[in-house]
C-alpha cells in the first residue's frame, strides 16, 4: 500500500472524467491476476510486450521475476516519488503500482477491484464497483 502524504494526495487531484478512465486499467489488473493464477508468473513475460507505460512495464518485470512484498513496494514507491506528474498521469501511476502489488501478492480479482476502486473517490466508488463487477466500461 502506498504510504500517503499531503503532497502525494494533492498530486492525485483530477477530474471525474479522468477517474472514469480507471475502469480499463483496473480490468487489466483483474485479467493479469486471473492469467497469473492459471498460467503462473511466466505468463507475465508475454504481457510485457503489450505494455507501453514504462512504470507498468518495469513493475511487471519485477513481478515476473518473483519480487513481492515490501521490497517490491519500496522500489515502486520510489518510482512514484520521483515522478514529476500530477492529475491523471499521477493517478494512473498510483493505480498501476497498487495493481502490481496486488498481482504480485496473488490477490483474488475481487480483492484487486476493491483495493483499486477507492481511487475513483468516495462519491463514485460504489457505482464504479458495480460497473466493474457487471463488466461495464
């Protein structure tokens, strides 16, 4: 779990429209979790070829190498702290890190969804949870 500070929280601020774009990203982590449970860690290697986001790619590589727990969290948190981003790019990075940590820990898809929907904000989290569970975009 990302250790929050006032500065990190301030950088998260973005529009509701941006937050709606989280659905496909969260679904990707759910799919990765299912795939990894079925096919093992090696299945993540092929996923790296489809990833454009550098943070996602390096994190996925670390997970595929078997890194988990606090060492993985420390490495990914350092990347987060060094990002010079705010708004949607920063929100996407936070969700990416939390998703990667969940996949690395072998969390069930339902738990991953519940860990990531709070990034929608309290006013939209319940509706987002229902949409994700129903398979809506």
